[in-house]
C-alpha cells in the first residue's frame, strides 16, 4: 500500500517497519565496561580525576594515622616516634635537617630532643672543633623500640589483609610498587613556595 506524507509529499511504499530511536547527538557511543582509556577518562572528566587524587591521598593518610598509635611506644607520642623513625633512617643527622624531614619547626623539635635523649633512645654528636654543629643518631635502645613498634603495626595490618578476599589482596599487591614510586617522585618535587618570586 502506498501512503503519502502530506508534509513532504513523499510516497512511502512497502511493508511497515518499526522505527528505530535516533541516538542523541551529544551522547557518546556506548563502550564495553573498562574500554575507556585512562587518557580519555581524564580528558573527559577532569573533576572526577581530581576527586580520585584526593580520595587516594585521604585514604593513605587515614591508614597511616590509624596505624601510628601502638602499645609498644609506651608513653611516647606519635610525633616523638616519628622523630625517632627519621633519626633511624637518616642519622647521624643535623637538627635543622631533621626538622625538615619530620615536618616540625625547630622550636618544637628542640623540646622533643631532650626527652628522647633522657629516655636513652637517641644521642647527640658534637663535631670536634665546632660545638655549634650538632648531629643526632639513634641508640640501640631506640632501635629496639622501633622494631617493636613496626612489628605491632605490621601485625595489625596483616590481620586486616587476611580478612580480604583474594582479588582485593592481589589488587593491593599490584598497587604497592606504584605507591612506592609515587612516594619517591614526591621527594623530587620542590618544596612548597620554592621559586615563587615575592615583593
């Protein structure tokens, strides 16, 4: 049967067929799950990419913060333990350099050092010929304490890991080298405000 379209004066012949919906012009073609590349995703969704960076930073900081308190540390604060860790990793080290590594101002550090020294956890080394130059290093007692602290933190995290399904454990294992590489790259960045002209 022939039907005449009154608006366009076009004669349509043949059997009727179902009309297919026309895709919206602004809608991206559908793709299989996971088929969008990271580059395309970042270009299309800069806000989501920024939120993912923030989520990663918050998750890492939260995990670290919740692992820091330990029974092995006794009466030491988490800040004092962090200072001991920095001394253990980088000592003998000057106090000015230690302040930067520990993220403390010199005044606060000057209050912590005597307490750690009195507890026998670290010792000062004065340079011969110039007593103004002082370095600190961890003591055997301090190293033993840090070993207990690290063991307790590792045990707490290991218990959590054992509760994960295999796929999640494998995903975390694959992410560890990436996180380690990111941490090293952060050390290469200039400190905040470096190179900014003032005045």
